[in-house]
């Protein structure tokens, strides 16, 4: 699973920018809204809603905002008809890109996503053109700079809980699980007093595409442009870039 740390650093870079722009809570609210509308407003009975709520809480979304999104969904709010789509394509240098959107206007969103690709030396493809390059996994991050964690003990607990892999980095641990085991592993680790910097089900690249500084700059501009779109919920990609280049571009 080499390359994951760089993927995480890129993801955290954009996450910090989103938080500053005030967009993150809105994206979480939409995701909670959709999950509650499709599966009901009780997180204990709706696995997708539980995951969406946990993800929102990991980014410090207030409980009032979460409750409001659930109530809107279960109250059949007039005039709101979000649809979920995933667009697939290639960024500069052939980087695989998947874009998850929630929109009330498919034509508008499709045009804006296509424009972002075209402007940054990329192109949209057919459904399925890059999906096979990603695996849907549970993913958790423990910040080791704020609390002392015994790596060997954590590894044993991850294995016992049913996790697939633990990666150790200087500032954090990364834990990977099968999608269906995510909730159980997370709950087991929380019961052992571990807290998470982030915890979610996401798309992990099976392989990575390495780019030089120029290509990486264009690719990160594409990610920025896509995630600045209010309809875009998630952008997944398999960019690999040297750490010093990433630092320079950040």
C-alpha cells in the first residue's frame, strides 16, 4: 500500500482549505440529508447515516447542524430533490479521478465538472473507466503527536478487531479495514480509548500515477477547482508526488 501517506497528505491539505472556506459543514449536511432521506433518520438503523454523522463529527460539525439536516430529510422538505452521481475521468498525466456529487441540477453540475477537467489538461471518461483502480475501504487516522500510542499494542488491537492493515508514520497511524468491518473496528478501538483525527469509508487507489512538479500543480488545481464546486462531495484520485514537491506546492 505504498503511496497512501502521500494520498493522505494531499487529502488533509485540501481538507484544511475547505474548513477555512466554510464549505465542509455544508457538504456534510448534504451527505447526511441524502443518507437520512434514503434510509431513515435513526443512525442506529441506518448504516449510511451513521457513517455520514461520524464523518461530520470528526470534522467538528455541531450537533445542531447534524440534527437539522436529518430533520429536513425526514420532514420531506419541499423543493429539495438531490441526486447522487459519480463522474470518472483522467487528470493531467493520466491520473485516475472519481468525483462524487450531490446535485439538484444534473446538467449544471455535469457541465461544471467537465469544464474543470478540460481547463486542467484532463478529460471526463465513461462510467467505469477508472473505478476498477480503487477499492472501497474503511480508513482511520490516529494523531500520534497529541497522545502517546504503543505501536505494537495498537497493531494487536487492530488485528483483533478485524482491521486489515496498520501503517505507521512520524505524525500519525493509518488503519485500513474492509468496508463491512469499518464500524466494528472503529467501535472496538474507541472502546480502548483511541480517538481519531478522521474516520470514514473512502476510495483507496490500488495503484498510483507519479507526476513531476508541473503535472502535480495542474492536478492539484483540478482537485481545488472540483472541490470548490458546492455540488461536489468527494474527489478521489491516485496522484503520487514527491513530498518535497507537495510541500512546495502547498
